[in-house]
C-alpha cells in the first residue's frame, strides 16, 4: 500500500505517512487476471486483487457473447475445422453413405423409372393372361392325371386362374425390371462389349462428377440458398440467448470452431444442420418457452450432424441422382400446388415411376445409414450433458425435429429411427424410465 498524497510506502492502512505526515486511505494495487471466456450467459471472472479489501462485484449485465471467428474465412467459412482441408472434408462427407450413392446412380443414370414402369405393365399383362387362360390350360393338363386327375382338374377350373394370375404378376414384374435395366446394355454388348462397358463406366463417372459439382454448388451458395428459403441472421436478443448455449455445447464437444446460426421465423418446432450453418425455427424456441435445457439438447444434436458432414452426404446423393431429383421435385411441386383432380391425375400418371423409384428403391437403401447418423447425433447431447434436454424434446414432439427440408429431402433424407428407440438410447444406466412418465406439458396443453 502507498500514500495517496505522495506515493510513499505505508506499513498499515491507519499509520500516518512518514514523508508527508498525512493519514490517507490506501491505494490498492491490482493486477488484471487472464481474460475469462463467458459461457452460458455467465459474466467474465473479476480482476484478481492484491490487498485486504474484497474484489469489486462483476457487472450486473454481462456483455453479449459473439460467435467465434471462422477458422478459415472465405467461400467455405464456418465448415468444421477438424478436417485437414476443405477437400478432405468434402470427400469424407461424399463417401459417408455408399448405399444411397449406388441407389442414386441406378435411379438417375441407368433408367430405373423406365424399368419400374415396364415391370408394372408386364405384371398387369401377366396377371390378366394368367387369370383368363390359366384355368383352362391347367384343367386340360391335370385331367389326364391318374386317380386324382378329375379332382385336380375341377380345382384348377375353379381356382387355377388365381394361381396363374399370381404367377403372371410375379414373372411379369421381375422380367420387366430386369429387362428395363439390362436390355439396353445387353443389346449392344453382343455387337461391341468393350464399347458397352466403357459406356457403363462413363455413366458412373458422369453421375459421380455431377454429384461432386452439385455438392460444391450447395456448399458455396448455402448462405444465399438459406436466405431465399426464409432464414435470416439473429437479432441482438437472439444472439444473447442462443450463442452462449451454442458455444458451451461446442466447447464440451471439443469443437475448435462453430457453424453460423440462422433463424427461420416458421412456427413449426424444427432445427436443421446444413454444411456450414444451423437453422433454428422460432417455433422451437416458442414451443419450449425459451428454456435453454431443451434448446441445448437440440443444438448438441445438430452440432454432431455438422461436424460429421452429414449434410454434405445428403447433397452428394442428391447431386448423383440429379435427373431423378429434378423429376421428383417437379412432380411433388405440381401435386402440392394444384388441387385440380384432373391435373393431379395426369401428374401421377406421368410421374409415378419416378415417385416409386425414390420411395421403394432409393429410400430403403439409404435409410440404414441415415438412422445411424441420427443415433450418433443424439449422443452429442449425452457428451455435452444435455441428455435430459434432448429427451424432453423427443418425448414432447414424438417425432424428429430435423424438419426444414424440401420434398426430395423428405423422401430421401428424412429416415429417422423410431422416437421411442431414440429415447431408449438416451437413458442413463440404472435409472428407471417408466413408459407412463410424461414429458413436460407444452404451453396451452
């Protein structure tokens, strides 16, 4: 301590100064502490004080926490920094779901809708032929069988048409599918097998290149695309609420950087992780009355999706199946905006092979990987300590909350596991979770 008047050293706070003989209040020497990171809305630590008096209290209102600067500013800013380069990040994402990639190649570049249409037509023709002629043919053949021939012939006359129709349907369907996929290539293979093999390889390479280019487009112009879809930057109040939660979840997951957080003013409780952004709909904040516990669980889930490049995988599959994707998007758009029965019937009559290709071929092959990605993302809430928050969201909504998608995404990328099984994976060992336990009731319910 030193004298306030002359600066001479003082032994005690009450001893007069030997230099100027003035009793004065001492001056406390302070040294600033290392800057502290504000998390979850907590103020920074106060300066460390050397002396007898207690430190000054922290400010009543902490300054808003801003998002960290992107690790690599530029066209691909806000991408996960855990990859050695942008190229390896894209390659890791594009190679994540090989089953869906194979399905996209077959559906988009090898005539799967045509094969399905041919298979259905031949199945109908085969069924009609079997139904009409099966009974007569079967009766004539079985009538000559010894002892039971008369009985079998009578049975064939009455029921043989149904059996023949069933056989005709199965054979027609399988023959049409195989013929639609293989005949265009086999017909040329007999003339020049080398050319046919080269054309097949060229189709595969073209599909993969188109998928890669579509992925680059989707990543580079993601901010623009999201704004066109209705996403916007956060307001000051939204930043003060959401950014501390996002930063805390990122630190607990060990992430060196974070994606950019955007807001959609839609009233549905949804959130979705894109390649470089996370979009939160205001409906999610309103559904849980801005409670940070469930919001932290959702953000932890989406951060794992972002870190694992799951959105890159979805872009790549969509790009590989670009011809099928465009046809599917056009068909769903017509069906969504037109209420006229005739228009809808014509649209279905033309587009049903495309819709069937997506629903019954592409989706089943990619669903297994998509479900595993959801389980992995749920574990992000466990790692950040927000298990109960995510269980609250799943228990109340009773569905997935990754809902900000277009028609194609809803068909090809929205393969979520059952909510009850996701809740089971989030249970603590040794703790009882009765089925009758209800989540916190929503507002107004």
